[in-house]
C-alpha cells in the first residue's frame, strides 16, 4: 500500500473538516474580541465560549494528525 493509499484509507476528510472549522471559529471570534476589549461583557462571554470550543476542535485536529502520521509510518514499515 502506498502512502497515498494509506492516506485514502485514513479519514483525511475529518482532519481537513476539523481544521477548517477551527479556522472559521477563530476568525468569527475576532469581532467579539474587539468588543470585549472595549468593555462589552456579553462579547467576552462569547469569546470564552468560543475558545472552549476551539480547544475541543484543536484536540480533534491533533488527534486526527497523529492518526494520519501513524498510518503513513505503518505503511512505510510494511513496504
């Protein structure tokens, strides 16, 4: 099995989807961070909530990346 086939057998779409969700989430927090700095308490709550979600997504991205790396390494060992 080639590295490309290993990549195909590993769920790379979840990896890419989670990465894109994380980017969109961080970008969406930008406006609320500015509002929070200006003293808007509700915006600060939204930022904290968003950062908790970003932490969860970042963990998923890390887990997916490790799985992808392991799948490629296993393929190299078996070749």
